[in-house]
C-alpha cells in the first residue's frame, strides 16, 4: 500500500497545522558523502566486529519489518488484570424498565397531542408537519423499531395501522433527502426486518422509488432535496447548490438493503455510483472536504471535520464494509486511510490534562502566496462523539472475543482502540456541566490560550458567572452520539463504567428535559439549572437516544454486533451477503 502522505485532491495543510514532529519532516535514512573526501584508509575490521555489526543490522531489519507490518505492540493493554470469566453481559432489567417508562412518557404524549404529525412540541402540546401538504411519518416511522425492540407490541400494532392506512409520500413539497432516507426509509426497512410485515417493505419501496430522482445529476452525486410527489431532485439553495459529503455518502446502507430485498439493482447502482465518484475525486486518500459540486462530481474547497456534514461519511465507510459481510474491502481501505490521516493531523490533546479531541481543518486563502492554507480549529461538535464507539467497532468488526485480545491486534488497531476510548472519555467529560448534560459544541484550549494550563474546554459565548447569557453552542437537543458510543463500548468490553456513565446521562435527561405533562424538550443552556427550554422533541430522541440507552442495559445477545449494522439514525439493519 502506498504510504505517501496525501490528504485529498485539494491543497495540503501547511506545516504550522501539524505537530512539531510532522512539521519537521522525516529524516533521511542515508547520509550523502561529498566527493573527494578520502582522507585516511580505514583500519581492517576484526571478524568479531563484523559479526556484531551484522547482528545489529539483522535486529534492526526485523524491527523495521515488524513496524511496517503493523504488529509493533508498544501500547500497554487497557485490559490488563481483566478477568474475562467475571464479565457480565446480561441485561439490567431494572434500568431497562426505567428507560421504557421514559419512552412511554414521550410516546403517549405524542400520541395524545400530535398523532400522525412529523414533529412534536410538548409544551404547546401540538404537532407540526414538515410541509403544508401533509406529514410523512417522521416521528411514527422513526420510532417503529424502538417500539418493537422494547416489546411495546400494542403501540407497535397501532403505529403499523397508521403506516398502512395513513402514510403517504405523495407530498408536493421540498424535503431533505438525507433526513428522509435515514429516518423514514431506514425506519421502514428496520421495521420490516424485525416484523417481516410486508406493508413496511411496500412503503419503503414506494419511498425509495421517489428518492431515486436525487441521483439524476451529471456525476451521480445526489442533490440535497427532493419533491416526493413530483419525483424531482432539487439543489440546496442555502449552500449555492452544493451537496454535503456526509449526506451524499450516508444513503448507501438503506439503498443497498432495499436493493437486496427487492432484487432491484437500480437502488444499489445509484448508491454505489456515489462512492465511485467520491473515490475518483480523492476519497481514497483519506480525509475529504464537507461539500461537493453535484454536477461536476468534485470536492469544493471547504472544511474537513468529523462533525456536521462530515461525520456519517466516515461512519458509513466502515458500516458499508460490515453490512455486506466484508464483501467490499474497498470501504475498509478507505476507512483505514481516513483514520490514519485523522490520527496524524486532527487528533490533538489539551496542554492542561492531555484531554484528547478531534480538531477541524478550515481553509484560508493566503493573499501573499495566492494559495490555500489550512488552519486547525480546536472545536468539536457533539456529533463527533459517535467516533469513539465507531473506532472500537472498526477494531473488532463486531466479532469477539470481547474485550479483544490485545496482543493479537496490530499497532494501528491498538492506536485506534485507545483513541476511541479517549474520545468517549472526553465526550463523557463534556457532560460535567450544571445540568449534567453536554453542550452542542465545545472548544478546547491550546497552548496559545492564557489559561491553557488549567482549563481543558469551554463553551464559546457562554458566561459561567451569568447563566442567563445564552449561547448557540450551549444547547442540549437530546442528542444520542455519546450514549451510542457508550453502548458500543460496553458491548465490546463488558466494562461496567460505560453503563454507569450512560445511566448518569439518563438521570440528567429525566431531571432537566422531561415535561411533566408528557414528552421531553431541548434545553438552551446546559450550565444553568433554570435553563429556558426549546419546545421541540427531536424524533432522534425516540429512535436513537432512548434506544441506545435501552440497548446499553440489554443482554448482549440482543441485536449482536456481528449480525447487525445500525444506520446513522440507529435503525438496525441485518448483515447480508450480496
């Protein structure tokens, strides 16, 4: 494999954007000798010395080969002292019951006030559709598999009847194709798999046919929006017609599974063409910008990050490989290349306590050189917290033994595992706020900051001494990414600390986001125990946050990681052989 350090098809960051080791370059393995400098004839070398030199060279060569093969084991095992025989992967039914009760508190309020509507506003006790032309089942369909998994069979049956008799996609309006795919198409496909009820596949096929219109571009990169009634793809007018990389490359699990179920390769070819274009545009090199030009099929110079518009692109590289039972190794290679460059260029630590985070790269035009420079931003969205569990999954591929046998892992696998654990640790630490809930975005201190020796992270625009000052970054909108990683970490280690951390987050959700009359809301300031609320219960609270919390306390035989992949909306889809 070519190990040349490449980034993407766009300019590389300058040396200032790297660590001191990276900026200094790699020293040459040979030294040039100027011609004509033959001053003295060397003395004959003894036989014993020759043998010693040969032995040293041999050891160095073997060490070099070991490092090149990826089997250098120089990281201390995090599982030292773990007794595998005492690990308990069984359910904690008491905590599961509490989480089911929370789900029912949310579901019953939605059913009472907003049945059939896309969104729910618990304080106003009313529903709202995404379009004046009618709803498309955002909340009901997104929650179907959670109902089934939690054993709420009567509620599932009622929701099934609504899908069969009321759900229509003949809506003459503009919808975000990515959101419709991951929430509605993914929800229908998962419900079909779990129940084997044909109505869900019938509705999924109808929706899939309508969504195909977004791929009708010169390159095959999908447009961002769709008119479902007209079956017409529409560009994103808010972003000059550009398509988000994550949105374009986070349709593949759903479309490939639909192709598998229907024996219609149209869906598969559309989703696969997107990945072909991304590879040809530079995706094989690892990290990619967050925007593409859909007609040309090229990347637009834009931020490189694992947060919004970048996150699920990397998530689906690994999951595409796992979904088809490892039949498409190209996605494993793309994933490994991306993780390697992330480790090299984006993984940083704070000066105070060495807290690990994944930075962003932002392009900046240099007027002097008339070229693009890249600047590191020590910023991390809550969205990035999916990455901790994803890195662990990338090491084990969902297969035991759990925890993995450390000495059998390659050096890069050990590196990814430790980084995954540290990202989870950082994400959990961001819940150390007045409410016990994490902000939407955190910034990390760098050596240039005056208080970098004592503070690791902060909420931009927030004033700890005045909780009435609101910051966009200080919101908590019922996000699932940290509990998703806790679920994956517990499943792959059996370490009780991950359950304890998840339970603490659940208790904070109950205390600060629960509406007494029913439902849950976002809060606007995690650092205020008297925070104002935002009157909306996100559908992913039902489909992701509560589902992952429930699975965190389930027996590990429920939806085993070697038999399922979860789409980015937490809808479990089975592994299949294409």
